[in-house]
C-alpha cells in the first residue's frame, strides 16, 4: 500500500463522515447523496486508487483531461462538470455519461448530435447561474456560468426533446463570496420548478469542498468534491 493510497483512503473516510453528518443534521439519508470525485489536475493513478476504494463517480472539468483519463479507467462513471465549447461536445460525449454544465441551446444541439453519432445517451444537468445571489459577484461582474433561473424551463424543454439526451436535473456553483445557503436555497426552488414539469429530472448537483454542508441542507443529490478528497491542487500551467 503506497503512502498516497493511504492518504486517499483517509480522506475518503473523512469525506464520507462529513456527508453522513451533514445528512443527519438535515434529516436526510446519506443514501440520497452521491459523491462525485473531481480529479482535475491529479493523475489517473489517483482515479484508480479511488475506484478501488469504492468511488464509482468521477468528474473532470476540461475535455483534454477527460479524454486522457477516462479510457484508462473505464470502470467508473465519468462526469463532465466544466464549461464546454460546442466543438468539444463529441469528445466529451464519447467519454462522459453525465454532463453537468449544459447552459445554452447551441450546446444542447451539439451534445445531441454527438450523442446520436456516438450511439449513446447522455444525462444532462442544466447549470443554473446563481450570480444574482452573490453580492461579491454582482460587484465584480464575475460569473461562474450557467443559464438564468427564468430561462431554465425553456432550456429543459430543448434537452427533453433532443435525441440522445436525457434531462437529469440542475447543477450550480455557489457564487464566490456569497452565502452558499442563500444560493443553494434558490437552486432548490429552481429544481422544484423543473421537477414539476419533468418529474424524473430530480438530480441537484451542488456542493464542493467549501460548501458541502450547505448544499446537503438544501437538497443536493450529487456533491462534487475535489480538494477534500485529493488535497490541494497545483494550478495547471
Ligand atoms: C473543481 C471543481 C469542483 C471541486 O471543487 P473542490 O473545491 O476542489 O471540492 C466542483 N465542481 C466544479 C465545477 C469544479 O470545477
């Protein structure tokens, strides 16, 4: 057993405990929450180690890293969580079963075409912009992407009607410097609008290392954890 495997085993235990406690505090069952390990910048050996420890869902935020790692570890479900250019849709669809960052019509069209060409069904989550819930974002004009809440249902209709795509739910990143409780509460409202028209689209992808507990309080079904599991990232050059 290498030192790194021991480290990942320990981190995973702590993360599972954190999820368990947050669920308990929220009166939820931890069976309702799926851990997606975000392995960006870390080597595929870490992905294999996590898979051996029972992690079944792994995510990347760049197409290049996804396509390099996914074929090396085909026994996990790969998620794509980053901003996606339409021209990279084919490659992402080839390697990922779930795309969390669907935010515009042109991307829906590109993903649908790619899914049909690859003869796959891709589960799509609509990334919702919560920028208006973050005072820091409003001040800097910095957006972390996503469709505006009032445009979610139109985009959902497009995904639901598209060949090769399956509407899965919503995803969001809490605005920097904002109160994540406020942001994730807003996300829960958007998720309930979506479910009222598309009952099967019941996933809420929310919560990262810094705001996991708030996300679970507000109904997250999929938490996307990087640093808590893998440690500090060295920025890519
Ligand atoms: C990197 C990333 C995460 C994980 O963030 P951590 O703070 O490392 O837990 C989650 N979601 C997205 C979209 C990311 O890019």
